[in-house]
């Protein structure tokens, strides 16, 4: 949310890259340490060419990159327990633990794939009805949706979220004040983050996390917060219309 709001507020793109670069350095250090030979000098060049205080910025950026590169492998081995490490990387190969941590993901992918183009029909999903997919009413609701409505239904849901995101961006672009625009953009980023993480989790493109699918997953607090958020966005749109800018 913060990065999206900073970008909307006009923060230069190289600065956003530098803000994200420690995370990338941490991942590279754990996956392919040799790539740090390229990554750290590249971030140093970005800092030198984009920051106003070149020498100070270069030193700070290189120090942060080096710190994350050195400390991440240690924290990975000693800061996390084995089941926590497995949960973060098991989505890359869930078959390593098909009856344990990989069970959710394997059953989710089978359920979505069995839906085919048109799906099996609402309330007619075999894996869904037989409870093969755990937490299918909350975190893995997209699996049940994919099985029962198929590729077409899943695509329509994704398009609906894209339409909502486009509408929020339209409201933000016409907001009367910067505060109102940043409010709407931040809410849009919050909602789309949940959508992307949840869908990627169910199809094997990301680690399993307890993030619901907005207005689809069963829940109380998340749904209330999402509706309150849309109410704030609707309030901004109403103020725009009252000022004659819509």
C-alpha cells in the first residue's frame, strides 16, 4: 500500500526500486548468491544516478544491500523453524510433502483444473462437496469457484476485480485533494493485494497465506473493513460530483 501511494504521489521510480531492493537482495542471497555480484553494483549505480546526495546515498544503499545479503541466510536457518521455512517455499514443489504442507495446494490445483472451461456447476463440485479442499469457504474459496464455474467463471471474477480497480483509479484521478486521492489509491492497493495473493496462493504461484478473497471468502471482520473502505471511496466520489468535476 505504501509503495503504491508513494508512486501515485510522484515519488521517482528509481527511488521505489531502491526501497524494494533490500527485499530482492535478501531473496537473491538465499536463492542464487552469485547474482549479488551484479545486483549490488546495479543498485549502487541507481543510487548514484538518482539520489540527490550521491556519495551518502551510495554508501547507505550499498551498506543496506550488504546487510540484507549477509543476515538473510542466517535468519533463514536460525530465525525460522522448519515448518515455517517449508511453508514459504513448499509452493515451488508441493509434491515433496503431499500429505502435509503441500496437501492444500495439490488439492486446490486439482480442483481448479477439474473445472475445465465451464465448470461442474454451482454446488456440484466433487472435490468441494467431498471436502477434499481444506478451508474452501475462506482462504481457498477460489478453488471451489474454479471447480464449479470453470475457467469462464473464474475469469469473470478476475475481470470484476479489475473493473473495481479501474473505477477506484478513476475516482482517485478526479479527487479534489491529494489526501482524498491517496486514500482511494491506498484502499485500491489494499484490495488488489488481497486478490492477487489469494489467487496466486490457490493456483501455486505463491506461498499459502491466510489472506481471504474480498467479498467472496466467508468472514466477518475482513468483509466489514472492505465495505467501510468502499464507503470512504464512495464518499470521495460524492464530493467530486458535488463540486461538478465528475
